[in-house]
C-alpha cells in the first residue's frame, strides 16, 4: 500500500448515523466520494453523502454484494450490527481494505472477543467478568463477579440491553432484556463486576502513518470525561481531571490493546479508536473499545484543532494528524421524550445566543429517548462549559410538527 492515498478516495461507509455524518463531512472536505449504507433511508450520513444504499448490514450476502458492486479504496464501518465475517473474507482475498482492519472490527464489535483479547495482555487490567449463554449461566457468573453487577449483550451500543442488578433474583429479567435489546443476537451476554469509580473516561487513541519515519505511530487526545444514564452517554467534557499516573496507565493500556489488534490483522491498522476506562484514584480499568470515532468524542468539535472526525479521516487516508486541544469544552445530548412522525426543534436560537453550538442529527424520531442532537460549549474551565452545554440542551424542546389536515 502506498500512503498517503491518492485523493479523492472512494469510501464505502457502513453505518450512517450522526458519527458517520460528521465523518462524511470531514472526508468530503478532502474531496472524497462517500457511499453511505444503512438499514433505513435518509439516515443522517446519507443526507450529505454522494450516494446512499439501504440494506440489512447483518445480512452477509447483502453486505458482500454491496462491497462487490462499488469499487472503493476503503470500507469504513461505523456501527456494530455488521456481518463482520464477510469483511474478513473480503479483506483476506484482497477485495477491499477495511478500516482499521477487519480483525479489529470483528473483535471490538463483540464484547466477548475484545474483552478476551484485553484480559490476556500483561499490561491491561479489567474488572472481573464472565460470559453467559443462559439465565442459569448468568447466575453462575455472579459467583465470580459478585453483586452489584452489570449485564450487557455481547454486541450492542449506547446502552441497549444493559442493566445493573443487585440481587440474584433479577438474573432472569436481566437476561431477557439483554437478549431482546441486543443490536445483533449472539445468544450470549457479558456479566461484569461493578467498579466503584471516580471517573469514566474515553481516551481517543490514534494510529497514524508518519511519512517522515515511514512507520505507524500512536498518539492520544486529551482524556474525555463522560456521564451515562441507562448505559447511554448524556454529557462529556474535555479534559477530564485525572491524575498524571492514571493518564500514563490509560495511554499504555490503549496502546497495548490497539497494537495487539493491529498485529493480529492486516497492516497498517490506521484510524481512531475510542478506548474507555474506569478510573479510581491512580488505578485504571480497561472497559471497552470502539474502532472508530466515539459518541463522547463529539466534544472535540469545539475543543480541538481537529475534531475526532477530522483525525479519523486524516489517519485512514495516511495524512498527518494534530491532536492538540485548544480550549476546554463540553457536550450535552438532546433526546426525544416520545415518538413522533415529524419533529420541530425550539430553543436553538437561545442556545446559540448564550454562546453554545447546536448540531441536529436529522434522525427520524422513532422512539422516546432517542439521541437527536448535541449542544457543544467551550469555556475557560470544564465546569463552566458543562453548565452552559447542559442548560442549553435542556432548553431545546422537541415538539411534533402539525400534520396537514387537507
């Protein structure tokens, strides 16, 4: 492979949500041609992409047909529910280059694989965990993890199917919820020890091509703190206040895990990884990893010289990167309270007048609690930025547009 890639590159984007939309914009600024794929029409990235395709990405035959149809330089997965074994087969026969590589996508989109990989690395510390294929196995796993414990589908995102249990009598309900709400049905769950932590952070970890030394380097963005509700992020801020010792440990673990993914798959494994950690004092526990921009990293659109989407675009194309943070900032999500056929947003002008930025994703409002937008705010301190972002997000209201009575 010759790096950097000749531009404009042709890119097949698998997943067209809000993260894919921002990535599409970053890539298009470099002249790239984007074919956006998702399971429903008019998804956010499709609204700005050059072409759009609607398929069930978990359908192996449908996914293979799309990859074979479009001659592209890169296949860029952006969601979990993908027939990843097809990507591995296509990559092995040289039909496409998957970002960061097919092995990484397979391993990180299934909690069972990535946790097993991380747990065997000598420098990586995780919480106690077990996998279960039934409610009975879940109960047995609790003997190892103890209570309280978290029950999660092995393939999911944004808190779907996740629950916290405090008594063994809740095991059956937790199993049923995880299996029903999983993004893709593997028939297994992960049972995790609850870590009482001081902070939960995302460390955006970037593998990029250094043309001067002709080798892959690893760089990091400033740590991002975040808060979740029901397993889904509701606010994030950068930089997170953690000790120098904890940050050093996070960087070492992130590099060890991403290097292991690179060595087990096709080289050069370029791109951005969102690596999550629990922090307790100077102690660090590896939690999860995404081989792509992270939802909590949307804050970088207001804090960094280049956002996480710009950095991912630069890295996968083999271009130089710059991870500098230029100011403190925060993000707070805008969520729907109920399903509605067509939504209108109020309070955006007031948020902007207060000094915040607003991004509306353009999603259909198909259910209550769906993430529909984000408010971004900078400040002299994270506390100042968090207060502004949170206040403005809660002042944005979503109402149903009047229907034409004819």
